């Protein structure tokens, strides 16, 4: 049975990515981060999903919040939908976040002796973050193979991003076909302690659009 | 004045790298990690050097030790010189270490708004770690420019590795010309609490060889 490290936030995309890897018979090792994100509710969602699926799970404490650089780690700034904010990469961008996450995944992959890492990024219905694009994933994979003992001695490390060319609606359809209960997942950037969503932020807007386009019932709980 | 993040362990190489950047008029932001390394004395050395040079310094707490995967984060394993151990990449290799370190440097660089990162790796007199080679540094730089808002919107991120083609002796000569007091630095993998060195590990062997070839006085304090 092939082993893999799967980056897992408890959100819609990474839950679908994890379910997909599981469905393909991969022995999944889920990796989450408590990086000072204001939507801590996603980590609670992650824990509940992991408990249900009963797979190894590691949560790493990362002090990214103390640096600032993102509204996602700063409770004193409002999260505006990007349509109301400046153009370009939105204020919810966290500097080098996926690079830091993938670097830890790479370390864990070496330690559990696997060449495979999964990440649930998408470059279709996404927030414009540079570290969700195919060219970034390819460059990280290339770097990873030069960086590590595994890459040098054991053969090719592969960064799997199976959702990268899927729209949110396609991801949702895929997840529903795999039996995911999306009510368990949290996407909202400012979810409250119960995991209820704001319905306004970019992440909520993309999620709502995805369910609408997939013609599926969206039973996400909203607080506003 | 150009700003840069400088990875800084308190060892011989990164101290030379920091001194070199300072001598070129760079406004240095030093970044260290408490990653569970058994040679915690290097962090004390880092703090003393930073205090003397009076530059901004950030120490990040990273839970790499809990994962295992290296004798460098496991106090229960002996550190043998690689000449007495197996061939290939030595047991002191820490999975994905420089990739994790550079990822945090990348985040901090974005936050303080600079495109420049310094790392004191060398591919000449080194321990055979894959993440010290020029092809790795080039691949990380390429990835970093695709990963970040800085890389996309502000122009080229550069990973400076000014010692990469220098022998240990050449690095020492450079550092002495910059006025470094190498007694303040700690290289040993199993330095004691006072920062005294074992004289036996790969890092000590390389350091001794460097001073010998540089025909310089090595006033490192050894406990054995």
C-alpha cells in the first residue's frame, strides 16, 4: 500500500484531496498546521474528519501570526471580499504559506519513507494566490528532488495536486461521489467557534458558487 | 540601504555570511531556529554574536525533534564521524532542513519587503547534505519567485549563497579579514552547554581542517 503525506486543513478542497487519495488505496498521513489562522474552526473540523476516518494526523504549531503580513493571521483587521479590496493578490494571502507547509510535508515524507505528497490546491476557482498554480507546484517538486536524501538516493518525489485543474463545482461533485459530508468542512476565513461561516469572504463566495454550479444542496451553516 | 534576511545558526559559516553581508552595507535581519538540535549551544552563540553586532534577530521555535529522522535531533543516538558510519549522506542530515529554513526566510523577506535572502552553505568542505549544493539553491530561488507575491509583483527574489564555492579555509580567511572572532561561534554537533566542542564529529573535523589549511590559530575550546 502506497504511503503519502496529505496536507489537510479541514476545508473543502483538502478534504476532497484526502478522500480521493484514500479512495485510491493510499495510506494517508494527514498534516495540519496551527499557524495563527483566525479561522481556528477549520482545525477543529480537521480533527473531527480525521477522527471519523481514523488516519494518522499530525498538527504542527507554527508561529506565523507573530510576524503579521496577512489579514488571515491578524484578528484586528477586517476580511473584505477581494471585490471590495484592491486588485491583484488579496490581503488574505499569507507569505510563503504553501512553501512552508510543503517543506514540512517533505520532511515528514522522508521520515515515513515515502516519495508522495498530496496538496488540494486549485488554480481554477481560487483566490489568486501564487502558490496554488501548476508552475509553482512543478517548481517545488523539482526543488524537493534536489533538496533531500529521498530525492537523491531513493527516486522521484512527487507533489500530487489532483484538484489543480478542477473548478470548485467539479471538486464538489468529485467529493460527493466519494461520500464526503461537506457539512463537516470549514472554508470560511472568519468562521466562528462553532464552525459557522460568514457567507461574505472570498472563500465563502467561491464555495457558494461551487455548490450552485454543481447543482448540489449547500448545507453549510452561516451565521450572517 | 538594501535589506536582507540572513539565515544564522551561530556557526562558522553563517557567521561569516552575516559578517560579509554587513560589510557590504546590507541591513541584515538574522533568522535562527530552535529546531530541537542537540547542540543548543549554537543558539547561545548566535544570541551573543547578535548582541555584539546589534542587529534584528528572530528565533523561530520548530518542533522538528518530535519527528525524529536525524541523530542531530535525537539525544539518544551517538554522533559518529561519517568516516566510521555508512557511506552517502550522513546520519546528521535533517530531512528538508534548509528547505524549511529558507521557506521561513522567504516569508519574513516578504513581510519586511525585501527580495534578498542570504544563506551560508558551502558545497566544498561540507558534510554531503543535498541542500547545500548550488543546484538546490538555484531550484529554491526559482520556486520562490513562483511562490510569492513579492516574486510575482515586485521582481526577482535572490537567494545569496556567497560561500558556496569556498573551501572552509577560504571562508575562515574571509571571516578573519572581516574581523570575526571565531571563538564566539559554535560548529560542533555535540557542543556542551558551555559551547565547548567534541573535536571528533564531522563538523569539528571540517572546522579543524579549515583552520589548519588557512594556517590560522584555531582557538576553539574542546572538551575532549
